[in-house]
C-alpha cells in the first residue's frame, strides 16, 4: 500500500514538473515580445523605484509628496519606450530639474510683483502660465524638453517657503537615481534581451537533417551553416531504412565492420552493394559538410516503422538535436504528410526548398506579419546564414496607408536586438505578389509556417509557403514548437 502511495506521489510530482517546465517555456516565449517585456518591466521596476525613493524621502521632513507625481510619470516615460525621444537619462534629469527651477523663478516673480489669490492652495494664474512658458523657453533651445518638467514647474507654486530649495535638490537627486537604474536596465538587460530571452540565439545549434527528398545535400549544408554560427554546433545526418536488419548492416558499414546480412534467397551481394553505395554517399556528404561549414557531422541510422515523422522527431530527441532541417516535399501542391507531422511536433523545424544549386545564402529576405518568438527565430537564422558580410532584409506587407507607421515601428523593434546591419521594407501589397516580385533579388526567402492560424482560416486562404511556386529563390519555412 505504501509503495502505491509513493508511486502516485512520484507520478504527481513528475506531472507537476512537466507542467512547470511547460509554463516556464511559454512564459519565456511570451517575454520575447518586446512590448510584453517593457510593460512587465514597468510593472516591476517603476513601483519599486518610486517606493524606494519615497522611503528615502520620508527621512527628510522638509520634503513634500509633491515630488513624486512628476517623478512617477517621468519614470514611466523612460521605461515605456526605452529607445524613444524622451528616453534619454540626461534629458530626464535636466528636464525635471530645470522645470522645478523655472517654477521657483515664476513663484519668486509672482510673490514680488503680483497678488496671490486667497486660499491655502491658491495660485496666481499669471505665475502658472509664466512657469510653463519659462520652462519651454529654457528647455526647448537646450534640446531637453521633458513632459514631466512642466509638472515640476507647476507643483513648485504650491510649496511652502521651507520646502522650495530642498524640493529642487530632491528632484535632482531622485531623478538622477532613477536615471542610473534605467541606464543599467537598458544597457545590461534590454539591449541584450536577445541573448538572455531569445531561445534561438542560445540553441538551435544541434541540427538533424533527414536525408530524403530531391535535394538533401543542399539542405544539409544549409543546416550546417546554421549550426556553424555557434561554437557548440553539430550536424547529424539521418538515414531512414525499412527494417532492423538493414539498419544493423548499415551501422556496421558506417563503423567499418563487415555486414552480416544473409537472406535466404541468396541476394546478399546486390544488397551489400546498395548499402555500400548508400554509406559511401552519406560519408562523403558528412565530410563535405565538415570541410565546407567547419562543423562536426555524424551519420545515424533509424528504422522507419511506418511513421517516419515520429521516427525523425524521436531520433532528434535521442541524439540531442534541437532543430530539424528537412528538405521540401510537396504532394498535390501542398506539404507532404511527413512534413506536416514534423511541423506539428515538439521540436523546432526548418523546411528548405531549394530552387538552385546554391550552397551559400548571403542575401536573405525575412517576411514577417508581427513580432513574435517565431519572427525572432527567423531573423536569427537569417543573420546566421548571411554572416558579417551578408545582407538581411526584414519585410512586412500592409493594406491601408495608415498602417505604414505602425509597420515601420514593428520592424524597427524586431531587428533592434540583433547585431548587424538590416534593411527594413514595408510593402503596400499582398505577401504573395511582393515575394514573387522581389524574391529573385535574394538568395533565400524566410517565412513562417502559419501554425497559429485556425483551420478555417487555412482553408479559406492557404499558407503563404504553399503559394510561392513563382518565387525564384530558395525558401525556408520556419516553425517553433
């Protein structure tokens, strides 16, 4: 009975760990979207900063809570758009501080030459307008306009005499503290988010290539060039054979041993010759990859038990490969069931359609719809293939002219974390026409597998990769699973 309880507890713990790993993986991929990362950072960092500054300010009795509203709004402005116009730490500190100084100057003029209306919080209207005007006149020529600076200018008009100069000093010190934290966050984390958060920049370097289809050699070399971008990269060539006896014989030949196939019908010599030819071709391909891509390459043999996609994915897991790069196969104008099952598995997949005998891909076009973990993967693969001397273009298609600014901002946000030079293109046309017209200018076109679309949507409008027969370039279909 105790053994049964232990088994149930152990099984429950294993399920919880699997759920935890899955949830952590999903959360990490959710965090890959820059907008999610920025807003989560704001929800965590901004309240902590304001709370810390408030706690420090409470130790100074002469300070007033009027310090914190403009500081909070200015801090939000910094973090909500880390690369925007108002996300300069120097502008942030100078704008807030000069705004407070201008407010004090307007207050002095008001008290010296104007009459203050009665009431505990009454402010002279001319003083309020003068504080805002003076702030604009000072900050505009210096190029340090800060929206929250106008708030600090107005709030100084409510200060008691003993609070005025401490308020100015506290604005400078508190904003400087926030600016330092923001600079560290942006330089150490936000600017390096591709390294910390994007799984493809750390993985997808152990590549499994099923040696099937019409162009397995070119596909294997493309997979090798992806793997070679990482120091720990490797390539595994997979040969699927029909039964265990053939698999054992082929493994023996790969290990330099004699085969032990002895069929009853005496047909061992032709079979040995066929196996020998196959093994020689695989070994030559492995040697070519090691020579041309500079990455280790090995050959494995697996038995196709009638479910080649499942065998491929199982082999990828067994040999510790996190990316399957498969040659393109079509059936009646669509992907074969083998490739569809690969794309529905739990391993990252790239399907390569070769149109030429190209073995280097230096000019790459990446077509995206939105910022996502898949689009990050696509851009990462493109930069690996292009290298430092290549060229990567990232493009999206829009309908209405009013969508252009949003699309340009989306593309800028997508490529910003990656090293290298990029070209971004926004085309006001449909994706099929755009790729047909421009694809020939590039060595490779990278597109997503559209796995996030519903069945009804895919029925009405087939995936883009099934409508690219007229594109005169190699095509890579990428999916993260």
